[in-house]
């Protein structure tokens, strides 16, 4: 298959407030969007703009030259921190009480890593321990400076069926549910912000939390016969791992409402039509996990060819552009530009006049 154009999307920047001019944005939000709805403490905190998240503080502080760019290049950006009452240790311990399956990570010399959701007994559903392992694998990828790309797949030809219902039943009270939700939002936001170009390789079904996982990647490739379905309504729920917020930015509000409200089964053809899928695997190669992975590597290779510092810088300026206020994004782009200007790849290109070939 060829190298189709990517579809960009724009995650929320609310947690980065306040910023210059934020008072006008907040006022408009209150007047035109809220309609007098009473918000929970977290929503009130965001709208007050009393203090930005840790990532936003670091970006906005500008304590040294290149601070924004260097922070983005490291690919670290959590939504919740201990300062906001996020007790990560407590949540991890509770989740680890529900074992099963694994999240496997292989880093390849090509600079493309493969992360596999592996829990065959539960159709690759996330157990509690797998949620913790996912966060640990994201931490490892944040430290992988040679990396350029990431492919996320499910074991044995099926992507992921969401959360393991055994764990869900055990933490069905609202307090524990919110803690699990908080943990997974952090992990998936950090996954999306990695300085790696990521693609979800969807074979079989991506259901519920599995559908949410696909939205935490830059791209989605679907195999023939595969389905992405937000089944949360059937469980009396809405997405809680950030999937709804990301979905709106990928396919738009109307399509997101249809997908969530109708629990629609999105096949590859529909996925392409609404912009959820960035490509469909060739039928001649589909049906074999090894062949599908090879095809995904070839597809992603269209965008990761080149030196790692340049590819990582590209991802970083896109992340800043889609998540930060324009003024901060411009400064970030300048800082990231400074990390590659005069670098080995730049000097080699100047010597060979590669731009004009």
C-alpha cells in the first residue's frame, strides 16, 4: 500500500491554562458553552485558570533557552500530577491487584518499536496489571532517544476488547472508577505526546477501551474485516480514558455523536470516509499477523525515514501546534528548530543541496 496523507487532530489544551488572553477565552467559554451548568471541582478549577498543569507550567515558564522544545522532545506530558491530588502510587497498587496478560514492547534497530496488547484469554482486554504495564512501557519509550516510530497492535489478530470485566466489577464504585480513569488518561496522553510517530494496527475488533486506545495514536491502519466500536453506551457508560475528547478532534463532533450514541461499528471503508482510518491494509497481505505488521512498518516508514532527531522534532512541533496557544507554540517551534539547525542532518543536506533534488 502507498503512503496516504496523515490526518491531524487537536487534543484539549484546557489543562495548560492560564495563558496570555486566557481570560477572554474563559469568559467566552462560560457565556457560550456552559449555559449555567454547575461544574465539579475539577471543571471549576480548569475554568478559573488558577494554575496550569505541570506540563503547561514548564512550557510557559521559559526558565532557560529552549525549555519548551527540550521538554517536548523528551515527550513527557501528564494531565494529572500529585499536586492536583493524583495519587499514582495508590492507584497503581489497586490496579495491580487484578493481574493477567501483558503489554509487550520490542524496540527495533530501525527506530520503530512494536507494542503488543497481549491477553488472549480475554480477547486482549486490559487487566489492572496491564494498565500499569502500559504506563511503564510509555515511560520506557519516553527515554528511548533513538526511537522514531511506534506500532501498537493486539496479539493473535485481534486488537483490544477494552477493560477486563473481572477488574471492572471489582472497582465498580465511582471513586475507584475515577482513579482508574485518571490513571489511564495520564498514560494515553503521554502515549500520544511521545516524540514518536505512532500508528494503531487494527486487526479484528477494537472495542470500548480498545477503541479509545486507537485514538491515542497519530494514525490508524485497519485490516479488512476489522471494526472500531465505542460500545460504552451498551455498558451504561461513556468513554473515560480520553477517547471521546480525542475522537471529536479526529472525526468532528457530529461523527463522534453518531459513533458514541449509536455504538456504530466502524469498518475500514467507513473509517476512511470519516477520517478515523488513515489507511487499509492490502487484502493480499491481510490475515497474517506477521504480514500485517510488515505492511504497517512499511507504511509508517514513509514518514519515519531519516535521522531520529529530525523525525522527533517534527512530532514535537506538531504536538505544540495542536495543543498550545499560538504564541507559546511559536516559541516552542523556534526552540525545537534550534535543536536541529546546524545539526548533522542539516549540515549534510546543505552540503549535498538535498532540498533541490
